[in-house]
């Protein structure tokens, strides 16, 4: 089983724009039926809508990173 959270974090680290990351992740799912199935299970497990789950997760990750840096600056 693919670790969707880890895949998304890795893509977020690799791409400077969320739109680029999104395009890459969608391409990955289109080319890998197992990844798409794992993603749907991941969405169900964590309560995400499969249409926007990866974007919602990335938004959360970016907020967490921002809060981390803000805390360090204080």
C-alpha cells in the first residue's frame, strides 16, 4: 500500500508551486491504478473528499509549516 501522506509531502518538497504538485500527483494516479485505489482508501480513512483531499491535505501541511516558522521567529 502506498503511503499517500508521505507521497504528498515529498511532492510538496519537490515542487515550488502547488499547481505543479497537483498536476504531478494527478498524473501519477492516472498512470497507477493501485495508487488511485490507495488514495481513495486514504481519503475515506482521514475523512477527505477524493476530489479535493490532496489539496486539503496540502493546505493543512502548508499552514503547519507557516505556524512552525512563525513560532520560531517569536
